[in-house]
C-alpha cells in the first residue's frame, strides 16, 4: 500500500464498523507512529460514532505512560517500540476513553519506527499492533518496507486487517 492509497480502499474499515455496530461493541484506539491515521480510517466510515469512543495519539513516549498507563519500567528497559508496549497501550486506551466509568470493549494500538531513522534500537519499518478484545491481549509484529508514509499506511492497513480477523 502506498502513502497515497485510501486506507479503506478494500472496505475493511467499513466492515469493521458494520460488525461493531451490529454487536453493539465499542472501540478505543491508541496510536504512536500512525499519528491518528488509524482513527481517521474508522472515522471516515459513516456511522462510526455509534461505536468509536475516540483515539489517543501518544506520540511522545511519556504520554504512553502518563495517559495510557504503560509501565515506566517496560518503557525504560525496551523503549516504545516493543510488543509489551503495544499490548499495554491497547489495554490502557480502553480505560482512558471510558464513558461513565465503562471502558471500551476493544482497544487497539500502534507503535513502531516509521523512519527514516531507527527508534529505540528498532529499524524503520518495525512496528507492533496491540489488541485487547474479549479479555485477550495480543501483539502482532510487523516488518514493513518503504518510506515513512508507506510504513505508516502499511501499519494502518495491517491493523485494520488484524482487527477484522479478530472480531
């Protein structure tokens, strides 16, 4: 996927919103390297407001801890580009975007190195998607190629696919 392609060119985001709406399931999104692109892909779908709680762009590593509750020791030991960070972001955003004390049922998160330089010792194109759904928390490692925009778009595309596969 190139940086100019629409993130929902294949209809994945539309199918996700339809599935979440049909099951009355809410979702919250935490993003680092994607900087709001994943949230935007879902917001682009009419009716998303019925299920999408919102998104937190935790671009600064300190925000991952302060807002999303990522363990400071994990961040200190591994940096922000790590599977445990992605999982903790996905869990933390559910609570961070709780409504009337009720967390979102699904949390999804992105973290990684978009480039052009490595981040936290990780090569550009290294990314992780965290998913907290139905009491299960998982991370998915991605290794993408291309420039910064291609990596970010690729992470969004893969995150949407991962989410759809686990609904």
